[in-house]
DNA sequence: GCCGTTGTTGAAGA
DNA sequence: CTCTTCAACAACGG
């Protein structure tokens, strides 16, 4: 689930639910999700701290406090929820921060990622600029220096941070470009188009907190038994590209 | 038991 | 060195 738009939604949840409030209690139900610090140390460092304005970089959420910062990554199945304290716990709730009146819950089925109570600069040192902060000139520069495929470049977090498998497919489909194109082989006009679609897909998705599963979007048809293009009605293709399933329209995308 | 999964990583190969 | 693929991580659904 979580790509840039989802994580931006989690950031808004965190801000509205807990900003300015004090952490009363830290519960770790499953220490598998803690990286670089155990449950004891996490509780000691966070209990009594006041939550500050949260930030996001790519798919990372920075939980700022008046003391240490904790970085959250949601892997494929992670969520951040703001719950009333009397709401029953879910079996996949791994860490719970109690603030006044609410509980912030890190819920994750698969535990592929988790919490890093660590120096943000160190954890984010391998990340490229956030995809929403990347200007056209830098985008062009970065693609032109690339030897591999276009989709794998878009998903490479060290080049630009935030795009995953679904957003990359949606952006490429909107820009009418094939995922297998060489990253450095686009014309000036194609780069401009790609950059514009990148921004518009992210902007719309951030509004909804996910890629909108609308029938007019490619992502709305990914899981159809016999998926067809919502633009030209041609049959969509599924290919294994850069280790993930790419869905694209051979008729619309060049 | 098989396959697949909106993510990332390290190892191995091209 | 650059880039890609692969297996692994863990848990679940079809």
C-alpha cells in the first residue's frame, strides 16, 4: 500500500492526531519492527516527549519530537492509524504510542520494514530528492545520466524518492511512455510530459491518500481478470520489469 | 503446496 | 563501476 501519497496521508494523520501532545506510553507488541534500538530504549527515549511537526521524505515518515526523531517505513503492508483508546487492538498492531485521548498505532502485517529511532540524516543519506520537490531541469539531468530502463529509474529511491510500482506504472501510462524505454533516450518533449504527469498523478493521489482506484485510472484495472486500457480499450500487458509486475498499454504507450 | 503481493536489501551476474 | 535480476525477509489470500 504505502507509496508517497499514502505516507503523506499518514503524516497528516499524525499531525492532526498528535502534534503538540505528549507521549504518555510506548507499547511494543512486536520488537521485530524495531531497528537499532530495543523496546526498552524506545520507551525511555519517547515517553514524556512532545510531538512536533512531522515530516515526510519519499516513503519515509519522520516522527519529530522535542527530543529524538523516529523514522517510520511502511514496507508493503504498513499503516499508521489514530485510534480511540477503547478501540480493540488489531493482531497486526506492532507499536502503540498513547497520547492524550488517542493512540497512534503502527500496524503492519508483514513486518518488512518498521521503526528507526536514529539520526534522520544517516537513515536518509541514500535517498534522492523527494519526488514532489524535483524540478524539471534536475529530472532531465538525472534521467540523462542513467544507463538502464525508465521504470527502474523512476522507482530507484536514490535517484528520486517516493515512487513505487503502482505510481510508476500510472505515471508512465499517463505520459504515454513504455516502462522499458531507456531512461536516457527520451526526447525533450517526452521528459517534459513525464515530469508534468509525475506531478499531477502525485498531486491527485495525495488528495485521496492513495492512488485513486477510479475506473479512469490505469491502477483501477490492474487486478481485472482481463485488464483493458481505460483510454483506448486495448488489452493491457503485464511484464516483469525491474523485478516487479509492470502493467501498461502497448497501444497507447510508446 | 503453488502463486502472487503498492518495498528494500545484499549478492551475483551481465 | 553501473545496472539488473534474484532470493530473502514475513504473512496472508486465492
